[in-house]
C-alpha cells in the first residue's frame, strides 16, 4: 500500500466463490450450474464453541476446516513468452517484417510457472480464482484435494475485481455453500484455506478486522471493497477461501499487506457480494456487465466538508461528472454528496463502488444526495462506461479469447472522425496474448493486421486465423494522430 511505504502483494494466485439465492446458470453446452446459498443460521457455529474448565467458550475450527478443504484446489499456471523483448511502437521504415532485424519473433519461447488456489463452486467443474492467477497463462493445471489433476479452460476474467472463472472436465465434485458477505461482522472468526508456497491445503484462523477497505491494489479501474483479516495468508494462498465457522464462503483471499512478500499481519479478501455478480455475468455473457455512475468521487469527511462548505461529514462527494454518463444524464451535480443508493447507506467510495457493481447497465436506482444542505432523491438509469444501457455478450471466437480482448467494429461516424476507413477497437483487455506479450492499451483501434486492412471484427478474426507465426498490428489511439505498431506471436 503505497500510502504507508509498504508493498501490497497480490498474494500470488488464487480463487474464491460467490453467493446468492440458489440460481441456475448455463454455459454454452447448456450445463446447469447450481450455486448454493448458505442458510442464515448460527446453530452450527454455536455447536463449535466448547467450554473450557473455567466456563469460558473454546473455539473449535475443525468442523469448518474439514468441510472446506476438499473444495479448495491448487492451480498451476504455465506462461509462455519469447526469449527476446519486443519493440512496441515500430516506425515502418525500420521494420524488416518479422525477420531477425525485427527482434527475434521466431526465437524459441520460454516457459514460466506460478501457482495459486481456487474454490469449486459447482459439482460439474466450475472454479473461481483470481485473475492474476491465470493472467497470461498458456496452460492451467488444477489439482484436487484427492490429488487428481485436470487441465482447465478459462471461461472468463474480470481484471477490475481480480476475479476469474475456470472449468475442469469433472463431475460430482465437492463444493462450498456461499454465505452473504454483507452479514459478516468485524470481530467475527474466519478461516483462510489455500495452498501457500506450493504446499497442500493449509488452514489458518483470524478475525475480520475491517470491511470496505479500498486503495489497496490502487490499479486504474479497479473495484475495491475488501474484507480485511488477520488470518495468515502467504504467496499461493491468493484466491483461496475465506470462510466462517460454518464452512461457508464469505470472500476470496487476494492480497497481503507486507514489506517482505510474506504475511505481516494483514490480508485482504474480495467479498462474495462482489464475486457473485462477476461469476454470474461470466457464465451468462462471457464478460462482466458493469454499470457505472460516471462520476469522480472522494470520501466525505470533516476536512472536505470544511473545504467545500458542505453541511454533512459522511457520504461520497462528487468532484466531477463524465459527459454522457449515468449521473450527468440523471441530473446529479458537482458538489452533491451521495448518501444512499436504493435506501442503502454509502459512507465511502468503497461502499458506493460495491453497491453500484451489483447492478447491470439498464438498471434504475434511486440516489439520495445532499445538495446545498437539502436532501434530494434522484432516479438514475445506469449505463456502462461507454454510456450505453445494452447488455453485450463477449465474442465467442477462440482467436479473440486467445488474444484476451473484447472488441467491436468502429462505426462509420467514428471512422470518419479519426480519418480512417474503418477498424476494430479494443474495449477491454484481460488475460491473453495481447496483455502478456505487448503493452497495447484499451481504446486502441486496429486498422491493419500484417499490412492487411481490417474494418470489422470478422475481418480481424479471419486475418489472424490465416496467420501462422508472428502478427503485426497497426492502428491508432483516439485523439492521437500517430500510428502505433504492436507485435506478438500466435
């Protein structure tokens, strides 16, 4: 965490799970996926509290540990990279297309490995893990508690929450019931289960130290509302299960707060309230349907209230609004202090992010704000970051999945503005070849593949499928007249 001069580490790879009412989702093969919601009960937890000779309660973690460990898996990720570096922006006059002078695209690849944890959420092989576990991987191997091993395929990933969904070809697997992370309390006992340092399943215990922690990863576009615990989590635990004493999952172990790279007192888990939405969308759409308010915000406190003249010291202060965004379109204004969303109090940026992330584009919410000392309810139609309300399915092309990108064809109006004949814009990057082998950015518009013009996603896919070996992408960024070139191997 940079604010304290320490390093917050994504505790090297892992997995988690989701919660929600018993729901049925389907994948492309129409396989039903039932995610079990844990009942709200404390009877089992109470039965685990034996008494010491002096009459005080004694906590017993054995029930939860025995229930959880069979559903936590070890994930080994193999990453392939070329032995040479690649120039990412190459002037045409300096290129000798894919020859040795280009930088060794034809050199033999090198392989690296990393490991982490994951949690089984359905008996037919769906496993939730962290995005950073599988990012850039060319092969995934999952080892179950009983030592059986399987190759896994990536169903989808969401870098903004560091959640990914993978699947193995197996039936009748153990799975965890999912608790509502909103119900956990600060001070409540929790267990962290994972595979630190490539060891088999390891269980550690601690308490919930805080909820709604943000500014931990500090990555652009990240959605953060972490559960903070003092349960020991080390590299390899990341993505493992954080559970209550009933053995019900409440979060994903994702990061540690450390100067050394090993546990130093604090760990952070993504709550199941966030993970559930991500997994549901990845199964149904192949990508996350994320609503956005379209605001730049800060936590309101007494210091900010004094600076701005606001008469409230809690809530979320709007510094500015995005043109065409949900908030701007609905009539929210700079200086408004958001107090509630659909009657749910929001006292921090993290709480607001978590609340809005539970809705899809096209949803309508009621936002309570304080404006000039008076409270005002405003109805907001939520849009995505592109300013649209439509739900969009991910392109099912295997080629695009390998690239790790969500793309769309540029409209004729946009092409005219950019003075190009057409192209394909990268909306979102996730785990794949573009992210692991180049430094290409979201928003880039591809106009040529290996010197062949492409105007639509279909033309791009065909050009890539016709390529054997190196690929050169040429294109532009909106607002920048310079041409950029990115190279990678298929």
